[in-house]
């Protein structure tokens, strides 16, 4: 087929968020499902930088193939009929489809077995990461995290740094600041409350750490977010 600009194709508007495009004819039909997924969670900041530009799920050797095909079939049915609640179903299925594709890549690509993604597949280090992510206000220390995952302090420190690529407490502080960044861009929560949610006893201490790790003050982040709504920065 001769390539054409996506936005030059005639389209059937199904709803405000979904449309059907058709091109060509005369041969065996091929159906393509397209969409966009936005990653807003702080964990995504790191994940997106590690993903390849294209994830290909091979039909011959992917353990995720059957579940991916089932998800796609259900998406197609919902998109064609758009019964009550159909848009919500398709949106949630799109989230699931992305997770399935990433899982397939992680299982097949050696690049996903090392670094931060490799750490997520290490039973003890993954548990430590989950504890930090779930309880931001807890006064975590290297000792307390090592105890939680039943490792000695030295062994835990060495394995965490090797897999994650940075020391334990540096990761804890950076994770908190990434969460704070998301909050500051999305909500008008007082800084004192943000600091308290993240376990800081004073707003001043939070401000200093935030500026050191993010490169901007909390106030500057909010002003920039207010003037560049919808952009990715």
C-alpha cells in the first residue's frame, strides 16, 4: 500500500474518544488497533527511558501471546459495539495490554534482566522497593529495609546498589522527590502537607532536598506547571 498521512484518512467518529479509519481495499483485510497511553506514575519516569522504541511480541515464542490476543479480541468487540460503559472497558484493557507487552519484553530481552528492571525481578530487592513505594512517610533506613527482606546490612547494600544502580538511601530520597514532583504538578496541596506525606519533619528540609535532586524549587515547579499545562517536561 502507498503510505498516507494518518490524519488524511477518512474516519468514522464512533465517540469523542474513538474512531474507525479505513484505507485501501481489494486485498485480504488487515486490522490494526492504535492508541496512546500516558504514563503519569513516578515509576514510569524511569521505565520509559529503559523501554525499546518498539516492542514486538513474537507469535511463536511469547508466553504472553494468548493473553494478549484475548485482550485484543475483547477490545475489538467493545470498540465495535460501544455498549454502555464500553469506553471505560476499552481504556482499562489498553492499560492491561501495555502491561502484557512490557511483561513479554521483560521475559524475552536480556536487556530487561539487569539494572532497575532486573531489580524488580529479584525477590528480596523487589520487596524492598515495594516497601519504599508503598509507605513514603516511613523513616526508612538501610538497616530497617535489610531487616524487612531478611538480609544482612552489607549483603543488602551491595545487592541493591548493584541491581538498582544507586545506593539505597539515595534511591529512597529520589523516589520521594519524583512523587512530590507529580503531586506538585497535579495538585494544589500546601508544601507543608507534601513534606509531611513524605516523612519530612520540616518544610525547609523538604525544599532543600527537592531542589537538590530535581533542580528546581517546589514553587518553580508549580509555576511552570501552571503555564505549560499538558506538556511533558
